[in-house]
């Protein structure tokens, strides 16, 4: 995959990988284990990264929550 990142954006490949992994986790495309494996860290370290990027560990769609409440 090739990305054309503007020259004025100072980011290295490791930072970019972390950003992609956290975003893919956030939108539900990767599990916690898959995302932590993608960047080569433990699950607990990945959880800490989620906090750094203000991403919730609990990735639960609001529509599912509403459905669960109705069914309860």
C-alpha cells in the first residue's frame, strides 16, 4: 500500500501504524488483539494507547445498546 503524505506532516511509519490500528479498532474493523498485534505490543499497552488517543476501550454501538435495553 502506498500513501501520499504531504512533506510538511512529520510522522514516521511507527506512528502511522499506531494511528491506523487505533482507528481500525475504534470503527470495529480490528479486535483488541488484532490491533495490538498489528503494532507489536501487548493488549495492556494497546489499551494505554487508546487512552492517549481518547478512544474508548468499550467499542459498543449505540444501536446495540438500545436493543439490549429493550430486551432486558
